[in-house]
C-alpha cells in the first residue's frame, strides 16, 4: 500500500499521488516540465539561479513535520505534487449537492466552472513570481533574500498543484490550459495575467512585504474557500497549499513589523516625537509611518478588487454547484444552501455609501471580502502594538472599502480613506496624500541598497527576532560561492 503521508522522491516529480503508476499523468507532466523550467529560468528570480539557497522542501503532508531545510539551487528545487490526506467518507458540505459523497472525479455538469476556478487560481501563482523577480538585487539581508526565494519556489509549486489537477482530471483542454499558464506574463500588454493586482509592479521591498501581507492573504481566503470544495482532489490540494501560504503571510507581516520597529527606534534615538514629521524621519534614512500607511492603502485597495463584484451570479453558481464554499464553511451555523437568506452588502446609492440586504447567494464575494478585511485588521493591530510599545501615538488603519477601487460597487466614484465621498477634482488634489506619490517611490527606491553580508541588515529594517529553522543571526542563508 502506498504511503500517502510521506512523499515519494523516487520519481523526478516528488509526489504523494502514486505518480509512478499513473503513466498517462506522468507523460503529460513530463511534457509540461521542460516548459516550466524554461519559464522559471527566464521569469524566476533574476541573478540568483546558480546560488545555493537554504530552502525548505516538503517531504510529507503531516502537519506536524512536513518540511526539511537544505541548500538548493532554485532550478533544482523539487517541485512536487502534494495533497492533504483523504478524509474517509467526506461529503459535499454546501450547495444543491449537500450531503452527497464528495466527488473523486469531475462532476460532468460542472466541468467548465470547475476548470475556470482552477485556471484562475493557477494563474496567480506564476504571476507573483514574475512580479518579484527583480527584488533579489536589492535584498536588505540574506535572511530576507532567502524568504523571498522560499515564497517564489512555493508559488512555483502552487502552479504545479493546479497543473496537476488540469492534467489529471481535464484531458486535452486541461493540458492546453496548463500550457497557457506558462504563456501569460504579469504586466504584459498582449498576454497579461488574468487578475489586475497580479499585473501591478512590485518595485521595492516595502511593496513585497505589503504584497505578501495583503495579496497572499487574498490567496489564503481563496484557498480556504476552495478547500471546502465538493471536488475532493481540489480540496486536498488547496488544504496542503494553505500550509505553505502561512509562511508567505508571515514574511509580509514580520517584514512590515521590522520596518516599523526600526523606524520607531530611529525616531526615539533622534528625539523625534511626532511620527508624521516626514522630512525629519526621512533624514534618518528610515521609512516614515505615513509612507507605510500610503503603501498599505494601495495594496489593500488593489487586493480588494481581487474579490470581484460584491454581487455575483458566478459566485452563486460556484457555491450552488458545491465547488467553492465560504471561509470556514463548516463552522458556520446555517443551512449551507443559502437559498432563503440575505447578507448586508455595502453599496453606492444616490451618492451615499450604505448597506443593503441582498440574497446571500449572490453576495458571497462580499462576504469573503468581509472575512478578509477582518483578518487584515487583526494584522494591522499587531503592527500598531509595535508602534504603541515604542511610545508613539501614530496608528495605521485599513482604508475604507470604497477607497481607490476599480471593480465592483465603488469603481465609478472616489472616496477618501475614511470613506467620505469625494468629487473627482478633490480626489485628484488629495491623491498624493492617500497613495504613494512619485517622490515617495523615489525615496523608497533610494533606500533599496543590497546587503549581502551574513548577519547584516539594511539600516531601514530591524533584524528578525528569530532565524529561519532556528538558525543563528550570522547564518549564511544564501551562499554565493558554491
Ligand atoms: Fe500561492
Ligand atoms: Fe503565497
């Protein structure tokens, strides 16, 4: 009997899906693999492909001990196919098929919808690698450089996870979609990635940390709702991806936390009491808190757009079909069909932002977005604790959901971060107060000087409290001499 907890490394593609005995799948993945490696080498981290990076690789899907750490050259990383263990007797837990046994094969009537969900998720994974490919050159430390690459190789593995589903369960059109995932490019005018935020630039490390805090957290919400899926292979795949995703959000949250720490320490040392005195703080060579707030405003609003329109029949169809559930579906106490319930949706009506009760089924995007905002707010509070502990009155806050939106109810209006509706002219005047301006970007760019000496950190960020894999401060996370 095959051991489905531990990973089989005897094939080129590590897996716990008995790949060695699935000739058809092996053939499909074997054909796709060279294209993937080409993509990684041309679109993956620039300038570091030959370096030895201290990375974790999954060797098991046991949540208590699933990874091992070692030095690896990134193109030789063992990207694999890893599914959380199958739950005996699992059932569809929502929608019109509620109570039926979970599907082990694609339900024919929902095939197109299911494929679309997988492709949309799959497209985000390589996109973020492309967005982050230049960051290695300006890493603030070897510790951060390693974390960047860890996130990158795992996003690569998430692409594998989705390609596995396409190859295994969708035949020819699945293979075509898998090929297309290697053709689209983040920010490309002709072949862009599918979702807006994944075509934006990630020009500096502040953007990277904000991205991993906000946008990887959207990833978490999407994966959580796909983990509820009645299509069991999708549920098992995404459940394991969530284990990896946690580290990406850790990188973002602690990255910003360390910037805040450093800024507060520098302000204290210089005797600055007013954290909003941008010029004085910048003279210290650290990132002022108002600029952090602007970056936060940008990344939060861009990421909210990823949740789609507040009212969506697609979302209702995904749910009805049992393909995509709600965040923590199983701990919600209702009928899990939602045919007769409503949900309060924030709308823009007659020039006012107000709540309206809408059918709960079509309001599922709004609901997931609310859960997301709540999760974000907790992280922002943890940042505020650092500021508070250092003795400053400044507070960071999430902007209003109507602020800077391109999709949904608020796409054709402007609002301030506090949610006050603004005429277009006022918005234009105030924009640079709300979002990073060109000069903010120039200032941040001026700080992005690489620090590649083990144990040393750029002057705008504090060292982490703990090393990766409990390594000491001087540890060489990336080796330049192989
Ligand atoms: Fe991912
Ligand atoms: Fe991620």
